[in-house]
């Protein structure tokens, strides 16, 4: 080594040492808690530790809101089950708008029974008067949120929205009467407008298909008995509690209560095309209709959200860039989800409380869980 090269080598070594000290190494993740690991079953269908980590993050990361329950089923078997403090497998969680999909299942069973027709004018008495343009609204229009009625789901201030007025103000005693009284603001079938009021109309149609009585107690009993006999009891949804207004109409767009496990059973029913333990509770063809995109909204079927892409720039309630486009979901206010991905053999239930910004972040984290499962 010459005297000229020695200082250069020393400088190079010093520089590399400083660079090594200044550049961060791999970030070590905190160790998984026993609670996180215990939430994952022995054979979850995905790598155990990454699954435990992704699920744990839903409960522990800041900015996601509050996850109160998470259940993952893979191939019909439990993979993950976890609850936040204060909640457990016996807690009934409110559906909010997840109830809409239950209402669609009830309508589908009545169609199969021959009580209703999908593409016939909706049997709403006040719309059948001579010259009423609402007579052109079909059951399919209502199911796809294309009725054209003057319904405003969210208003500013909130008490000006049709949904709030129907649920809590002047429409609360007879919600279907309030909802069906609204005029048209668009031609039936011409545009998509999400509306809880529309689903209450569907619930009222179901009640009148099941009983001629106008007595609230008899209407309530007819619908509750039908749901119990045809859906809840055969499926083992023993916790399900539907709510009704004073007129005896199911609040079918907003208020059904059930445990996380029972919401998972409903998701599994849909994943299996209406079949449960060899019994076809809902016609397979009807479930196919429920997840067929509407001509006016590629991300919506019959009272069910679809993981289909939207035109660029439009906000999506799910994540078509992170999960199969064949997936679909029940979605409720403040972050209630029953996400079903048939090609991944997956049903995921997330229940909790997240505002709009938190839901966006929470969905990215939920997608981290879902992406651990390959399509088959």
C-alpha cells in the first residue's frame, strides 16, 4: 500500500461507516400479543402470523376508528374471531344499512313463492291511481335504487334528509306512508340514488304480501314469523332481532340486530348461493340477481354493494383494486361490513364505529387481511 492510497482507503471506510450509522435498518414490528395470536385458529387458510398481525392492526392502529368485532371464515371454517373489550360473541350489533340485504333476501323468497313479481309494477296502492307516474316503478327499480323518487339520503343540515325525517321525525310512526308519498324527481329506472326510504317501501310490500291486515301487531307478526321460519331459524341466526315502526312495518333499511357470528352465517349463506347445510333457503338464481350490477350503478346489485370498478374519480365504498371484482358486501353506517369473496372462499365480518375518514383507512387495513387469501 502506498502512502497516497492509505488516506483514501481510510476516508472510504469512514464514509461507509457514517452511512451505515445514518441509514435506518429494517423496522422491527412489535411482538404479537397473546390476544392477537389467540384470535387465529389452528388452520386459518393463510399464514398465521401475518394474519394475526393484519387482524390485530384493525383493533390497535390509530386513525381507523373502533373495531368491535372481527370474524373471518375461510372455506366455511372459522379462521379469525376477536372482540374489543366490552363486546363478545353474545353481543348483538346493529345492522344499520346491512339490513337492506336481509330485506332483499325476504323479497326474493316472496318472489320464489309466487307472491311478488320482480319486473311487474310495484304493488303500492297509492301509486295505482289513474295518471300517477309512479305506477311505472317496478320491484326491480326499488331493489336497485332506481325508483326515481324524491328521496334524499343525507342532507345538510341532517334533519332535512329524507332518511332522518322518516326514521326520527315526521315519518317515524308510519315510515312506508312517508316514503311512498314522495313524488318522482326522475323517470323510474333512469338513475341510481341510494335511499333507506326505498328499502322501507320494499319492507311494506313484503308485509302486504304476507297479510291483508292493517293492524300493526298482525303486520309485525307476519313479517317476523316469515323471517324466523324461512331464514333465521334454518340458518341458526338465533340472535336476530328485527325492529318495526308503529305501523308494523319492518325498518328494513336500517335496524336488525344480531351477533357477529350470526352476521357471518348470513354472509356464508350468500357465499354458498343461498344454500345452508344442503338446504336451499334462498333460490340460487335470486342470489345471482342480487350480485348482478345494475345498469345505472356497476357497484350495486339488489340492495347489495359490489366490488366492481367505478369510473375514474368516483369514490368506491369497497376496494376493487385490492380484492376480486366478484366480491360483494353488506355495508352499514359507521363501518359495518359483511364482505363476501366467493373465489377466495371468504366471508369477513367487521363491526364497529368509524367516521368517514377513519373508514377509508380502515378499509385499507381490512384489505390487508383479505389479500392474505388467494383466489382458488
